[in-house]
């Protein structure tokens, strides 16, 4: 319990810091984007402003998900975690789609302005600061909500690097014989960024769908659980059970059904359950275990065929 309480505090601290940082970047980006006439800086600021709302939602989800079971929610409210991650992904996809449309319109209308001066300073900061924030978030908490925030900051850092390179390239073009191409750099970068940025949000939506539809957890978790149960089964002289598992937020549901002799006792079931629970403590997940003994071989069939 103390470890879980520490992780909850770290998660809230990381999400709060992410929300404040996103707010600062949003204010600077939107103001500078309007003043400089740069679509890409304005897009970056709007992306950060969206991040403020998403971080706030993640903070609420953290509190709800860790509030524990209640009479109304006997299994807790962990489902809110993948739901919020999915909402974040959909919101980011919508932002990318709108930015791509605006950039394409600017390109078709003859290009935009060449950005320099403070634009270059902003791009440099947008390259370094988000990567630092992502690294700090990863060190502070390992929760999925914080990981989603760190993913957004890493994407922002990569975008800042591209923005810096594009602005320098635009300045070089403006001073060359092909100055007519310089105005296409800013909207072109927005279009490229919008296409590249769709990958992390798509993964976030995929995570939501898999967890809310009770899909099996990722291979690393499955292998760890299967290995632990196999070792416990050997130690207690049992055949390998039928194992089913799913993951929702930080909650891992594991169902192990053994077919064995009818004289096995409730105490032996408890021993097996305690052994499996001890073996899974280092997963960093809240494991809800069900261990069943049955002498009926058909009992471990899926419910639909019983």
C-alpha cells in the first residue's frame, strides 16, 4: 500500500507539471504565432493548449481510477484510464486533421510568410524543453497516463527539431535564387507534422479499444504471468491450468482454472493464490486473481461452450 500511495502521488505530480508546462507553451506559441504570422508556431501553440485540457482530464482520471472499489463500482473505476487515453488520442487526431487542411489551403493559395528572429528562438526551445519534460515525466512515474503525456511531449520535441530545421532552411531559401519557395516551408512543415503526429494518437486509441474490449494484455505481461503461474503449479504438484487475463488501466485480472483431483482443499487453493500474488508483485499492476480447482475437465472450456 505505501508503494501504491507513493506512485499515486508521483503520478499526480507529473500530470500537474505536464499541465502547467503545456499551458506555458500554449500561451507563448499562440501569441508568437499570431504576431509572426507563422502557421506552424500557431499550430504548436494550439497543440499545447489542447495538451492542457488533456492533462487536466488525465489528472481527474488518475484520481478516479485510484479511488478503489465502492458500492456503486465494486470493481473500481479503472476503465476511466483507457477511456481518457482514447479521448486524448481522438482529440489529437482531430487537431492534426484540421492543421493539415489549413496548411494545404495555404499551399494552394501561394504559400505563407518566412519566419525568422523570435521564430528561430521558439523553435529551438520547442526542441529542447519538451524532450527534457518527457524525460522527467518518465523518471517521475511509470503509469500509463503519464506515459501518454510523455509521448505527447516527445512528439512535441521532434516537431520542434523539424521546425528549427525548416526555419533555417526557409531563411537560406529566402536569400537564394529560389526565394519563391521560402513561403511554402511553413505550411509544408505543418502538413508533414500533421501526417507524422497521427501515429501516437492512433496507438492511444488502440490502447483504449483493446482495454475496454477486455483484450489480452501485451506480450510482456502475458509472458510474466504465465511464467509465474507455471512455476507455482510445479511447486504445488499441479498440471498447467487454463489461464485467461485482461488489463484495464493499472488493474490486471487473472483467472487460473486447474483440473485436478477432487480431494484438493480450499486451503490449497489459497496457497496457490498467495504464491501467484507474491510472484506478480513486481509487475507494478494491481492483480485481481481468481484461482479455481475443479475435477470436471469441461469446466475450463469457454463459458459459451459449457
